[in-house]
């Protein structure tokens, strides 16, 4: 046999072995019962928003992907695989939406500056943003391109990005229209059977700190952290605390604990 024929034969054999190994690895991953960690980013947020965090991220969904329904498609593809949902700002709203729709799939919920209702409702006393202030967010982003926006000081990663105007407007329209409070009351009348961690800045001018108190009524066993002296971009300001919360959710899932029993 010529050297070239031998090398080609060995090359095919090696390629077949590698393909079988990849298929085996994929099958093992697909059958794993370990939760997937899904991150849902905020409106106009760049992937760099999470660059200081070290927790494992299996998928990061941009706000546009959320609007396009990609997290739901991903959950359908991964069948019964449990998930830990990590949502910041608008992504926190989507994390709540997914938790309402798939409560049996959720192994943990980490809500970072999240709200079920962005806009104010004066007749109910619900403190939120008015439309004029919401539009000011878009104008501020256009002027600054995210640099130093929302109180992020120089030297830290810029968690924001410019995007196509139509995408930015779609995100704002979602925030204008969304109110998840009825869905939460229906899905979690007795709280959640998975751990919930809530992070909220005391000085957030976008999502008011009262949201943390409201979410605590929905999830009575939730761990709530109020962060002094910072603004909206909490993944930049408190990455270690968020890492610890995700790790805690994964640890509870590994032990098969119910936080309602754990905390009484």
C-alpha cells in the first residue's frame, strides 16, 4: 500500500473516532440532569455586562433574542433539562416570564435589578417610570454610546451598546406594555420550590428598590440583597455576589432541596 493511501486511510479512521467521541460527549451532555445556566441580558446591554462575573454561562440571550422568542425555543430543544435563570433589568422581566411559563423546569432564579412592571401605575401607587423618562433612556444611550451611562465609572467595562433604532424601540415597547404581576400571582400562589436571589440597588433610578420588596412577597423564601451606593448596572458592581448566588442555586439543585423546607 502506498504511503498516501495509508495516510488517507488513517485520516479517515481518526476522523471517524473523533466523530464518535463528539457524539458520545454530546449525548452525555444532553442526558445530564445538571441545570443549564441561562443569562438574559438587559435592554441595550452588551455581553461585556457580565465580563466581571465568573459563574458558568451555558447561554447568554441578548434582549433582541429574547424579543424574538429564542429562550423559549432553546427550552423546547433541551426538553426536560432544568435551568437556572439569571436576568438583569429587562432580562429579569424575561426571567420572570419564563419562570411563570416553565416553573417545573426552573432550578433557581437570580434577579438583578428586575421588575415585573417597569411603568408607573399612579392609581395603584405602583412606582415606576413614566414614558418621558423611558424615552430619556434612549436619548442618553444615543448621546453617550453607553460610556459612563447609568453611573458606571471610568475603568469598568461598558455594559451598554448601541443597536439598530428599531431594536431599541422594540425593547422599550416591551417595557411599556409588560405587566407580569398577574402571571406571578397565578404561577406562584405559595412561593417557589426553587431558590430565588434578588439583587437591587438602593439608588437605582431605573428600577426602584420597591420592586425588591414586591418580589419578596411573591417569593417569600427569596434572599434579598439591597446594594448601597450603586446604580443600575449591578453585574458590573457586584459580580462576586451574583457568582455566589448562581453557585448557591446549583448547589441546592445538586442536593435536591426545596428552599421552602430549608428556610421554614
